[in-house]
C-alpha cells in the first residue's frame, strides 16, 4: 500500500513509519518539525528513517530516504498549508492516510489554545478534504483518551458519553471525531479514530510523564507528583500502539453498512497502573531513588484512565504484549544511550 503518515517525525509517527516500511509498504511522511519541544529529537528520528536534517529542511523537494530508497519519502509541511497539501495528495495518490500530526499536550493547551484550533481542527479539516477529493480509501487518525474528560465510569468504553472534555486539547480531539463522522456520512470516506492511552517508550517526547520522571530521577531533581500520587494511568508501550495502528491501516474489513464507515476504538494496554508504582519501576532501572514533590491535581488532568479495548480485539485481534516492567526497562536503556546519562 501507499500510505501518508502525518507527524512522521513525531514519537508515534516515527514508530508507525518504521513498522510500515519493515513490512514493505510505500510511505510518505510529512511533519512541520515545530519547536513545541527540541526539534533535534525530531530530526534524529527522521535520521533513523534515512532522512538527514539538510534534506528534511529542503522545502522545495521531497526527500528520499538513504536507508529505504523511494519506499520512504519526506516533506516538511504544516497541515494548514492547504496549497502544498493538495498538490501532494494529487501527485502521490495515497491509498490510506494515517493522521498523527497534532498540537499535543493537555497543560500547554491551557496556555496556548489557538495552536490547537489551528493544527488539530483546521489542519484536520484539510486532511479530510484532501482524502475526499483524492479517493483515499481509508483515513486512520489519532484521537485521545482525554476525550473522556469527567467520565467516572471505569474502564473507559467507546460507547461512554464524551461530552465533558476538560481541556482544549481534549475538545479538539473530540471535534476530530465529529468531523470524521460527517465526512464518512456525507462522502462515504472510511474513517477510523484511535483513542490513545498514555503512550511511552523509546524516542518518546520530553514533555511526557515517562521522560519527565526518568530525567528527574536520573539528575537528582525533584520529581513533581500531582494529586499527591493518587493517580492511575493505562500506560501503553509504543510498539503495541504501532502494531494496533498497523492492523487498522492494512487489514481490509467488510464494512457491511454506511454506518460502519465511521469507527472509533480505544487503544491501550488494558490495565490501569498506579502512578507511584510506575515511578518505582523507573527507580529500579536507574538504581536511584526519586526525590518526590507531592502536588495537588493540575487543571485539565484526570485521576484515572483505563482502556476497554474489547472492540479493537474483536475487530482486529489487537493484543498488547509489552508489560510495564519490560517497557520501562526499554525506555530507560534508550534514554541512557541517547542522552548519555
């Protein structure tokens, strides 16, 4: 298949691109390589895919991978750039699109909400339009467990009410699901939304809990523990996420009805882990004790997340296999090598 991966220089986008290439698919990656966090990490992910920084920054031409040849191409572009995006779709004729590009971060959305409207809503609308206008067979896109907001029912099920988001980030992801539903209904575009649950692993973002905890413990700095540690998360290893995305992208399903053109799934580890237990696992791997700074709950945060992934198991035989113990060990090993700590 020929697949567009947006956000290819991002954490999940890099892993999905790598998995698609390992399985023989043709991949075109795009990313605007913004400075929400250190862009060097994004360039280094691209380098792992065979795209050096000079080639990635060339806005005039599509870069060809030195590792994968024409099987992987990259173009630096923002989803808001309608003209360039339209041209790319018309030239490449993608069979499927995996939209992982977004402005991320719950807490940052409280400070800079406009960035979320621009990237996550305007940008997503552009993707939908390009898919509609260029006969794309399937759009798979990133949603988030944050859409569950104030939902108190555990575990979170895709049939639960999600009308109470508590951050602009969550609201933008809920809007993506509504927009996708509209395009599936009006234009027959197959869309599948995946609600990610606390993804972690090698090449992870430096604004995420896994990195922040590891960095604080490794450097002996105070580790900020919100809600005084009374939090649980469905921590999901990135390779399990990538495998799930791969299945949804590449396995053709009998749609049966126009209603099934639109689907939303949870994708997580199916377990809720106490935050303090997760931190303890990092301490074991670093052989160092954390200096914990207990703080109250932050605005936009929720106390507990836990994914009911029964629908994804039923439809795609999704099966997360990496335990928190294995996943933390893998991340810490990568962190120590990459950062030399």
